[in-house]
C-alpha cells in the first residue's frame, strides 16, 4: 500500500471519523480545526446528550433523508448504525436505545462521545492542528496537491478530505467556508437553507403563549388549501411562532413550499383523540353540570391557563361569563378551535438557527462509493457540507460518521 499524507479539514463528527479511519491504514493524517478545540457542535447535539444514531433498519433510515437518501446506501453499507454502536462500546462507552429508537451514551453526555473520538485520534497518532483556518486547497491538473493555511505557506498532501460543515449554529465556527473553497474549484452548491428549524406565523397569539409546550396534539399542514402533512406529537410556542420536535422535523418540507411562494397554513388539533362532535358534547356536559361556574375556570380545567384565556379571547367571551351564559354558537366556536386552531405560516428561523444546513455540495459531483470528488482527484467531501440532511433522531450524525468513515478509508487506499 502506498504511503500517503492525508489532510482532513474540519474536526466535527465527520472529520474526526475520517481521520480515524484513514489513520487505521497507517497513513500520515493531519486534522485541521480552526477553533481552539474540536467537536464544538458535537457537544451541543441532543441538548448536550448526543443522539449519535438511530437503531431502525436501513430502509426506514434512508426514508428519513427525503429524496437524497439513496446516495447514502454505499456509506451505510460500509459503516452503519450497529457499526457505530460497536465502535463506541468496543472502546468502553456503553450506549442505550430510547424511545423512537434513538441511541444515546449511557452517561447522557456528549462529552463522553468526544472523549472516545479524541482518544482514538491520539491512539492512531493523528496530528491535530487547532486554531488553524484553511484558506484554500491546492489543485494542479485536476489533482489535489495540498492545503493553504491562513498566514502560512502551502502544505502538501496526497489527499484532502473536506469536512467543514454547513452554516447552522454559526457560533460554533460553521460558516460555510469549506463550501466556498470547493465552489471556487468548480463544484456546484445546491441552494443553502435552514433545516430542522422553528416556523413563524402571521398571528400575534404565539407571543402570549411563549414557552408553552403542548403534548399529544395533531399538526395539520396545508399547502394551497390541500392537506399535505398530518402528524401527532409535541409543539412549543415561541415569541413569533411554533417549534418543538414535531415542528422541527417537518420544517424542511414546509420551507420548500414557502420558498416556492406557496401559501401554507397550520391547523392545531388540541384533542386528537376525540371527534368534533365528542368535543362539543364534552363542553356541553361541562356547561350543563356546572351552570354557575365561570367559563374561564371550566376552560382552564381542560387546557393550560394561558391557552384557555387566549381561546376565550378569540371567540370574544369575557372571563367573568358564567357557564349558563354561553350560547350554542359560542360553544361551537370553542369546539372548532379545539379541533382545528388555524394559524398562517409566514416564515422560518434563519440558517444560523437551524440544527442542520439543507443544500450543500451537489451529490452529482461526488462518487457515492468513495466520497471522492468527480471533478478533482484526491479531494473527498463528507458530512454536512454535502447536500444531505435528515430528520431529528440521530439520522444526521450517523450520516456524518458514515460519510466520514467512507471518505477516510477511500483516501487511505
């Protein structure tokens, strides 16, 4: 096997795994990171707990990456969820599977994941150079020749693996610089936009409800008045819209509709286990059995206080009104809101707020069997900087580890 010098640019999950895998072939690997320390974004993953993968089967896994999921088949064939689990458990870190097949370290700390990766980098004698920004890659006659660190002379390598991430969580150092570098070398960048992000609404209601979490509700999204998405889960109100696991998971498709200038609305079903008639009958029973009780107290027995007060305001019923003063039309209006509270989706969070970046280096220009550029020999691309993004639940981290693993192995061979 040829002795090679390999540069990995970016010490996130994909870059670290690429460096580890390449070094396992006894190649000389140098890992460049512009931050003072590496794994900054990894430490934030899963609210600090690090949902590293998902234990579902391959077909279900690929479905969580929308239209581009099939690109990952080769990477997953080489290194999939059980391989990743074995990687950490073989190195002494126990993992656990939680609801929805999400996999976490038993320590509930992303620092444990980073510690294993760091130890493996050291064990394999990967040279780690932090606080070093790569300004450019060197290309000659369609072949990569090395990298140009900022404020330094060129450093020559036989292969370069770019794993610089996207634009999400920019405070961690993800600024899209790697994509700009490869774009200057001829690569196409698919439109960059936020993924896994909160949504904004036109109505002013959310400001009153900021911080309120609603569980076991159904969200029905309509595009041009046609119902497209309908799922049960959890939502959280923000100052100007809605967020939470369910909203974030569905946000990618909704953003695409908005970018296509389509009208998108949201109907929140607060009582998905009941029909409209059953909700109306429940209200009627409450009003008849407690005629002298205030409608506000009755509503607050059914819903969180802030939400109950808001709904009464929407239907124009004063908080001091008694149950026996509520007429059939008002009761019907309340039932209608409980089964389909209408909101207008007007926008979404910025790309810096998104958990992942959608878009990136075009997959048409990357060999899925090796992660090598189809334009520049010896250049490999992996992780969030390529046009792959998945749902929440460990899917994106697995894609990062898998594409990094494949890129590292391919560069080393």
